[in-house]
C-alpha cells in the first residue's frame, strides 16, 4: 500500500483514521500536512476528505469481501424433491465416464449431514445404509434429472438417494432399518427447514431382483406405498416403479400397479444391456432415467 495515499495508520489495532490533536501535526505548506508516527511519516492532502473517502472505500471493500461468504453459506431451496430408493440398480453400478462426476446445474443432493450440495454422481453416496462407497456409481437418477431439467428448467431439483443393493422388499417395510432411516432423513430435513413440512414431488423405486419369483410382490409394494404416503402425509404422492431385467413374475405384477394404486406409474426396461449379468450399463441407466422422467411428467399432468 502506498502510505501517502492513505489517511489512516493501518498498523494501529483499530485501523482508525488519525485524530491526533493539532499540536501533533507539522504543517509543511498551505495544502499539505505531515504526521510523524513512530518511524513512519504520512503526508496528507486535505486530511478530513481523505478520512471520509477511506471510510467509504473500507465499507465497500468489506461488503465485497463478505458477499461470497454469505452466498456460499446460504442453503439452496429445491422446489422439486425426489426420493430414490430400491436396490443395486437404483444405487447404480454402471461405471462413470469422464465428466459424470461433475456438479449438475440446478440439481441438489441431500448429504448425510442434511445439507443440500450441488448434485454429482454417484447420487447414492450419502444413503443411510449403502454398501461401500466404491460400489456407488451411475443409477437411473442421473438420466432422470438430466431429462427433467429440459422441461422444468426453472425448477431447483432436489435428490434424496437412499438405496441399498442386494435387498428384498421385506427389508423396506415400516419398522425395518431401510424404511425407518429413509423416514428419519425426511424428518431431519424438516427440522433443518425450520419445522416446515417438506413435500416430495415423487418417489422413484427400482427393486425386485431380490424378489424375482415372489407372487405376493404387488401386495407388498402396495403396502410400502401406503406406508410412505401415510408417514409423509402425502396421500397422492406420485410413485414410479421400474421393471427388472429378464422375464419374471415381478414384471407381470408391476404392470397391474397403475390400475390398482392411484398416482403410480411403471417404467419399462426393454432394450437394456447388463455389463455383468445383473446390473444395467451406463447407457441403459440413462435411458431408464429418461423413462422415469417421462412417466413422472405424464403422471403429474394427469392429476
């Protein structure tokens, strides 16, 4: 800093403008005043004007300094929040490609600390009961938000991913950890929102490989939907289920879901590719994600 351009002594604890008595000033000419302060001398032109100008400059600089901090600490407020639950194909096992781990504009992911952060793959990294982090990769949620954004460009989309691979639907009933921890995350979000009710825009469900031959699957799924709607106090909560790979009784039963439970839809998976005989590859996940988005938009349009 050029000392002759400042009307205050910056190494003073208060950073205040010098207000020493006139007796301590040494006049050098009609227009300039010199002030000795220790080993430093200041030459001031029109001291009062410089002090006022410096104070204004300091105030502006402070506002500029704190503005980014306030912005960074401010929590976003997603306008459409979706819950993603199920087993491994919802958690995602497809490998990420370059750029897949970058934040997605206007999409937010709920962390395990109940904070919203810019969403980036893998979405399931903060799931309450997930398996090890390295197993969490690309799921249908990625394609879902990319396509939903095209229609809902003005919305801030929130994602709560809480899937766990290798689970059966019996593990998702009320009273079991997977279900209860999902509800706890919603309760924590309400608390962090000042006690205001947090409404979901929809639930995306992809599970069934663990119940492939279960002829009672539809009954169990209807019970899960009823529990979610009751506990979240959303009787018309949209619920979209995805079919599983290969022929199974599950897929036949899922076809009956929309006719038996209002505000539900089913996503097909035809044309899929499995990279390991069980899990959808990246392109399939993107395609299924788009189908989830299309199903959701059709569902809310019909309400």
